C-alpha cells in the first residue's frame, strides 16, 4: 500500500518535470522562429 502511494508521487513529479521540459522546448522554438 505504501509502495503504491510512492509510485503515485513519483508519477506526479515525473509529469511535472515533463511539463516544464516541454514548456522550455516551446520557449526555445518561439525564440528560434522570432530570430
């Protein structure tokens, strides 16, 4: 049961990390298009 909660927490952190990474990629793409 505890292991299950740990997996959920890891999944949430992983998703947040991926969202930040995707935002950074989009930001870089916008800068590249602009210049």
